[in-house]
C-alpha cells in the first residue's frame, strides 16, 4: 500500500471515528455518562493508526473510563470544557515506544473533546431548565395553597372569636355549676388551640402583621439556641453553632426570626437519633444572610421534599405534630422576600437553608 492510500485509509478511519462519536452522543442517555464515555473511548482507540498499541482514558467530573492498561508516558491530550470551564480530559497513549502519533490525531481528539463539551453543556442546560420549571411549579402550588389558606383562616377567625367570647361569658354566669364549668373549660381550651392553628395558617399565608427593624441578628441567634439547650439535652442530641461574623445586620421581624430558628431546630432535634448531631450555621455575603440547619435523621422522601412546606403535611406519627411548623417558616421567610429550601445530605439526614436579603 503506497503512502497516499495509507493516508486516505487513516483519514477515513478518523472521519468514521468522528461520525461514531457524534452518533454515540446523539443516542446517549444523560443518566449514563459512564457508558457513553466508554463507548467514545473504544471508538477513539479504533480510530487511531495503531489501535493494538493505543489506550484511551477519558475523565470528566467524577467519571473516568479507560480502554486498557497504560504502560507508557507517551500520550496526546485534550481538555473537556463545560460552559467554558475545564472539567476533564481525553488522553490517548501509545504503549509501543517505537511508534509515533500521526499529526492528524491531535486535531481528532481536540474535535471529540469539543463534541463532548457541547453535549455536556446541552445536558446541563436541560437539567437546569427542568429544575427551574419544577421550582416554579412548586412555588405556584404553594402560592395557591397560601391563598386558599388565607381565605380559610379569615373565615374561621370570626366564629372562633365568638365561640371563645361567649364561652367565657357563660362561664361567668355558671360559676356555681361545677360540671358545666368544666365543660366550658374544655370548649375554651379547644377554641384557643384552634385559634393558634388559625394563627399559624395566617403565618403561612403571610397574613400576619410584621414589625421589621434593622438589627444585628447574632445575639438573637445565640439566645434562641441557648433557650433550646435544655431540649437538646433532654433528647440526647448534640449540637454545634457556627456563626461566620459577630455582626450580621438584617431588616427582620425579630419575633418571627426566632420562630424560624425554633421551628427548624426543633424539627432537626425531633428527627435526630440519640447522640446525633444538629449543626446550625449562619453566614452572609454582600446581599444575603444564610441560615442552615443540618440533622442526622433519616432524611426526606421524594414526596417529603415536594410537600414539606405545605400546611398539614407531616411525616411525624399522629398526635406528634399538626404539620404547620415548616409551613409557618415558609410563610415568614417569603414575607421577608427570602427563600427556603430542603434537601437530603449526601451522607445522611437533611438540611434546611434559609436565605434572607439584607
């Protein structure tokens, strides 16, 4: 075979390799990067001049594949970039020191590196778009639930006030009737409980008045955690507090800030195992203050992650909670133009993160 024929044959192999790589990426499953990269590595190996002596390594993020054992330091390399940031590489090795790479083989893997980067860009963009759409749909559902909740709370407020008021008047009239007085005490007690539920519903729907002032929240946070110290000890749960700065100024309703801290921390204590650790972290940047509560509990199910801030949703046993604590936190945070998120930790437990604008 003359040199022209040999060069043409190699050129056809390179073009075939590029076509195969393009086909692999078109048909790739976004959830199976490892399989995709392995198929591309195998295709590159065949596309090089000496496939029997060639081994390919592809690394991107946490993924790494190879076609075989590397016996040499002789290689060609190219970068894989995702959104113009270095995120991996392709390396092609020649295990036979007597052989050399073709000049055209460097542009070949450069082109493949660009194709992989473009593919990963598209996958990430679709995932981000899907995540944003889910967040918007979730926010819309919470907004609708909030509107319904506000209406229900306002409708219940007046009759509850009447029940409580008339029960107290009756109690004054029936001071000598012990049995009737005891029944009225039950009516009053349950009416007060119902009024507190309505109040929490109004917090969720952001219908409660606020008194925002500019304060350094650090003493507020420390005081709230100190008040919860006895609860930690009673439940045999450890805790750590990490406050980034000694001064963090925020326009906030201090009573409602304490409610945020109490509800999130008590929730973390409840789900923590004996001798578990709850971590409270407070940090800031130029625009926001962040409050994060980590626990070592069982974490949240998919349904829990979706519904955790909805009123009356709870994973606690019947009688252990009304499912309003986190919905109250959501309402307070939203009324301060902030955001709150819940997710599972990589190892165990869950983390709630609150962001409040300064």
